[in-house]
């Protein structure tokens, strides 16, 4: 398998470059045609790797692309999920190269080069690994699993129409396991399989004071300033120990035993490297927990954006009529995102002083997820990582959220396996996103071996 990949690596990277050149930005309506173009590109790629069925399903938003390869009615079935949409590249001026003109450059963590482009790691590069792994197995008569692909174009905007697609096509989408590569590993020397994800509740708040912007000389000191008030209210959302200060917020969360925490932290974060990678000299978070704990098994609340008043060049002395903020909460097992959203809204309105009105909007959310480590799929993945990386991978929980994972289990009643190969430092959602060439090629190899081991283990059952 390694030789097959090495012989085709230049072709695979060229193909990925073609995909990365299309600006499939799902959040911006002006890129709707580019998103549709990407869906067609994916459909053609599925045909090229041997899918007997490859179809675009329209939704009220962006399309879902579906493909399948049927080996045998007695073979196990693997459903591969990925997404072809990407985050906006802003701020453009912080990119070292244009975001949709992929280029390979060496970095300290990627000495053999990394592919720099929006979507390189999240998720075009990781999704494309699955197509190439299946292509290699299929073309060499080594594919022993039935394969189904579901590749959507709305993951970066909340997957609003995916649940309806799943429900409408539940019979078509039945499988023995769902596999997703939208997570990561610590390093090539220390690979991991993600066994847990945090949930998400994403809110927006608007404070309104006077009925228009006011002259700060004529009105300053006499009326509530929505920006000042908003800052005060946000500051009250954490206590002095940096715990989230919302009544009921921690009522349902899963408490991890000291033994489990110790095991998790044996493969913890290199804090020196962690700080260097993001250019800071000190870490901050909830008292009593390690950095790994804080980003995996503890819930959080963060302000993602705040604005109001005059933000243009020069000076304009106004008291703004409104102030706004976007706030996300990452949740852990047993916390329900709809309940947390309601608790947030109730509390945030309760701490507002007189003189302002408060509007709270829930944008989207999803539940946390923990995947079993005693399943055939996990055992097959463990064997595959061991074969390719030379070490047994450790299990880790990620701080991010993939809301569609619990959705898959709720609708399709199927467990998900998370096999990602990116690094935290690959700058997903940020300028200069990149994905290691080695990670890309090793990912293809690992996925191919996963299919081999999964079919063998399934046959032994």
C-alpha cells in the first residue's frame, strides 16, 4: 500500500490542489455558484474512484453529494462523512499567500512540507484522503467493504439541512459504522484516535439603549452606554476562578474520575510548544484543571466577536444606540445544548441593568459525543494506526464540536469513528491554514489499512 501511495502521491496532491482552488465559502451567498461547482467536482471525483452511484441532492441551502460502491451484500458497510465547504478566509491581509492558490511550504512541524490553502485541513484535505484510499483499494481489487459517501456543503454554517437529508434517506444510509476525518493527532510520533467531542451552543446578544447614537459630550454620563454595559455583563459570566457563572450550567455535566484524568494527561499537551505555536507567554483557564482538561473534558464560554458604535478611521465621539456580541459555549457529555442556551438567555437578561433592553438569539448548536473504544471499528483503526505509525495510538478527547456526530447516532442509529490526521497548529479557521504532506499521505495509508482490518474483524464475528 505504501508503494501504491508513493507512486501516486504527486497526482493525488495535484488533484487536491484543484479542489482547494475553488472558494466554496458556504457562509457568503456571493459564493453560491462556487459551492455548487465544488459539489459537481466531488461528484465527478466519486465517479472516478469507481462509485456505481454518484448523485447531488439539492437542499434549501447547499447540496449534499452522495456516492456508493457495493462490493457484496454480505460485506460490512462503511459510511464516510466529510464536508467540502470552507470558512471565509478573512482577514485576507494576514495570509502569506492567497488562500485559494495552494502552495507547499516547509515548516518546523512539517519538515517535508505542508499544503497552505483554505480548506487544506478542514476539511477538503482530510475528506479527500478517503476518496484516494478507497480508489487505491478498489483499483487493486483489495476493497472488501461496501462504501457510502456523504459529503455536504454546509458544515461550516451549522449543517442546517443535513438532518432532513438523513431522515429522508435513512434506509439508503444504513451502515455498520460512520467514519469522519475532521479531527487531529498530537504528532506523527504520537498518533491518537479521537474518542470524544464537546458540544456547542452559539449565541448572539444585542443590547439597545437610546433610540439613536448620541453625542458623547451632550449625553455622556447621563444615559446607559450599551457597550460599557455589555462589557460589564460579559465580565460577570465568569467567576474569579474562571468558572462559568450561569446558574445550572454545571448541573448535568459528566464528572471524570481522577484516575481517568490521570490517564488522559499521560499523553497531555506540551505546554511550551502549545504556547509557542500561538505566540503567547502564559496560559489561562479554569482553576484546578490542566490545559488538556480545560480543552477537552471541561465546558467553556468564550466571546467570539464584539462590536458597536464607531469603528471607522479617526474619531467620532458617540454613545452608541446598540452593542453586540457573539458567544459560544463548548459543552461536555450530559449537557444538553438547548437547555444551556435557555439558561444563558435567562441569566443574561437577568443581569442587565435598567436603561438597556436585551435580545438573545440562538444561532445553532449540537450535543457532545463519546465514541466506544471496544467496537470493531475502533479495534480496526487501532491496528491501522499501529501498522502505519509504528505505535499504538492513544485515545483522546477533542475540544472541538462536530454537531452532526450525535445527529448521526440519533437519526441513523450508528456509531461514529473519528480518524483525523491534522495538527492543532494547522490554523484551521484562521489565516495560513495548512495540512502536512506527510499527514495527508499517511492518512490515506491508515484509512486503507482500516478498511482491510475492519473487513477481517467483521468476518470473524
